[in-house]
C-alpha cells in the first residue's frame, strides 16, 4: 500500500484490507505496520498475565484476551499483549469491545511507540481505565490509572504487587515474571543476575 492510500483509509477500510493479509498489522490512523514476533521472555510474560488474570476473572463476566485480539483505540487499531473487557462478547467478533485494561510488554524496538502514540491512543479511549507497560529486562511495571481528575502513574518494582483495580485483580511481580530470566527463583541470594542455565 502506498502512503497516500494509507492516509485516506478509515478504520473500517483498514479492517477490511487487513482481513485479506497473511500477517497482522497495526494501524495508527495513517500508516499500517506489520506485527513482528517478540522474545521468549516477552511471550512468557504475556502468557503469565493471561493465565493468571483469566483465572481470577472466571465467573465475573470479564474476559482477558492475548495479543492476537485487536482493539480500536482513538481511531487506531492495536494488538496489545493483553486486553480485558467486561462487556458482552460474541465469539465471531474481531475487535475486543470496550477494553478496560490494556497491557503492553515493551522491548527496545517497541518502547518509543508503547510510551508515545499507543499511550496517547489508550488514554483517549473512554473505556480504558488502566494501561500497564511491563518491562522485560527489569522487574518493573509502569501502571497508569484513570481517576476522576485524570491519569495517575505508579511504578511497581521488585517484589511489589500490581494492583489492577480496573478489574479487581492483584498480581505479584513474581507471577508476572515467572519462568523468565527475572524469575525470583532464578536469582541468587545476593540479588545479582541469574546464573546461565
């Protein structure tokens, strides 16, 4: 697709175009970007989150979706690493309706967009109550929460608990980083890096 054609696309036109593509694409309202794979730690963190949050949401009417489910945020189409909705869903739908929680696991190649344009898009989406940016190279979560007077930011580090108040779920960072290089059970007592396997 040419840049000129992309600039003229609406979200509906992009969704129709993407349906015929062999790969997944994100759309920022102007250009489309092919989605690429991440590291094993990236995938493990996303899996840990999905498994733990799904278990805690069972029976609540809320559902968590992995990174192959798209959301529409401020006229952009995104594939966050995890999204949660508490709105009714239909299995054949292709977009997560009214997400309340969005999570991105950042890497060096995605951090600028995750902390820039994506954050802007998620903040501008009325249904989104929380946005979490999870580091994969350090035990750190940048958690943004929408309040009555705007957004607040909290940094969760080390052995702290991640309070996902938007869905009534708390997770330890041990759960988030389980089976990664930052797994607490892999770290030596002195707090240094984990030994090579």
